[in-house]
C-alpha cells in the first residue's frame, strides 16, 4: 500500500467521522434546543461542512496524483 493510499484511507475515516457528527448535530436540532444551542449547533455544522470540503478536495487531489504514479 502506497503512502498516498494510506493517507487517503485516513482522510476517508475522518470524512466518515465528520458525516457522523453532522447527523448528531441534526438530531440535536430536533431535541427542542434553546436559541443559544441552535446557534452553537449551526456554527459547528458550518465548521464541519467546511472541513468536509477540505477533506474531499485532498482525497480528490491524492487520488488523481495516485493514478498518475505507475
């Protein structure tokens, strides 16, 4: 397994953790939160989505780079 594949695997694990976090945050919004809690959860969602975008870009970059290596 190349170093790129190992890094991609770790990034995929991080992506899965972030997706799971988003599910939990959505659930928190169903539980009749206060306005302060709603703002906190929405802020966490925004941060998590931004992190997911970075992870997806890195996975895409490494995947394309990995395909070029024989």
